[in-house]
C-alpha cells in the first residue's frame, strides 16, 4: 500500500512539473522578421510587443493561448483594440495567421 502511494505521489509531481514547463513556453523574446523583410515584430518575456513597418512603430501587449496569439493595443482615435490570429512556433520560426517570421 505504501509503495502505491509513493508511486502516485511521484506521478503527480512529474505531471505538475510537466505542466509548469509547458506553460513556460507561452512567451516570446526577441525580434522576428518575415521572409520578405518588410517590418519586424519585437517581443519581450513580459508580454510587450513592438511592431515596425514602413517607419511606423506600434506598441502593445501580446498573449499566447494554445494555437492563438492575441495582440492588444490601446485605442487611439479609433485605431487599436484586440486582434486575435492563429499561431504556431517551431524553433526560431513563428507563424502568425499563415505568415512566417524568423527570429534574428
């Protein structure tokens, strides 16, 4: 009986550790550029994002939930709000709404 309790306790600890490590991958850190070289997205581990395109810079926050990334921008003159896109990550590559970005 004591052996069964120890095995269950070890399994529960391992499951908890696995969940913790899986949740750690929900942030990005660094600058990503698309293959066409137009613009960039710079993420930090605190949930901030800066997008640059044609000399225009926009800042906001981001969050990742499974296979979606959500960008939030404070509304200024009706521009901004929340945008949600499909998201994939593989190594140094992220794919947002079908567009591939590679980490510099």
